C-alpha cells in the first residue's frame, strides 16, 4: 500500500522526529551537535519556520515548529538533512545513508498539546536515562525557556508567552509544567501521532484540518462502512 504524503499545513505547530538509520548515533561529539543547531538556525530562517522547542539526542532529534507555508517545513528538513549527511560522512569517514527514512511529523492542537509537547521534548533525555534533570542536557531548548540562556534558534509560541506577564513569571510557570511532567497516556499519544502522521487533537480540531487537506488527517476505523438505510438484522 502506498504511504500517505506528510500532513503539513501552514500556521499549525508540527511535532517532528528524525532518527538515525537503525538507531545509529548521528551526533558523536560537541561539534556534531553544534553543526546541526547551526544548520537548523540557518534553514529555519531561510524557509520561514518558527522552532518553538527542540532536543538533539545521540541517535535522533525532536522539533516543535510552525511553518509559514505548506512547503516551508519539508524544504527546511530536506536542506538540513542533506547538508548534515554530507558534513557527517566527510568528517567521520563514512558513506551512505544516515537517516532512518524520511522524517516523521504531525500537526498538534495548540491549546491541548503544545505546552505538553514542549515538556515532552525537554524530558526526552531524562526518559532515556542520559541525565537526571532536563537542565543537565545542553542540547535542547529547555535552558532558553527557563531564562538560563538566549537561544537564537527558538521562537517562543504565543501560548508560552501567555504563561505570565513577565519573563520571571513565564519561566516559573514553565518550570512548574516540566516538574509536573507528562502523563503516560499523553506521552504515548504524542509519540504515536508523530510516528504515524495522524493529527493530534479533539474532534473539532480534526474536522477543521480535514477541510484544509485532501489527505486523511486521522486513521479511519476498521471495518466496512455501514450502508445508509439498511435495516438491522433480526
């Protein structure tokens, strides 16, 4: 069965996951991490993609981003992916593919899932057992959201700004969200939606998206459709 095209719409936040082929390491050392961040910053600006949160792990990375056009996100990811593979292969004396196929992504409902997705991204290194606290992992947007450093890659979302009227209030409110964490059900929903490419949100959100896309935005229920007017069996 042919795979569905990615669901990408302008003006909506997208959760993106890109993995190394066979879960192989894609960032060996500090220079690799910094090179990826520089490529993301350059191409996010070039293609008009606002990155609200990110984390770079050893063998994959997550982004939470809003593209200004439907083409912006694919163009950014293509440019970043190709440039990084050339850099990585040349520096580490290897050849061939680096990525596990195409990147995975989905749209999420801002009011319901955006802040939860930011927290989910921040806590990725903790879940992986890399660090005890998210602030100990330097390759994420966590420190920026807590006011501990200025990260030019990050464009705060309006819902982050709405957490408080001052930087201190916003940072304290966000720190509390991170401390509370993400429930297992919400965590599974965020992961599954991104990997499968189905929109994540309530029924109204999904219906709104479907009006704007020729592609199905959620998985159809299994089974044959019911015939209109058919009487139930006795």
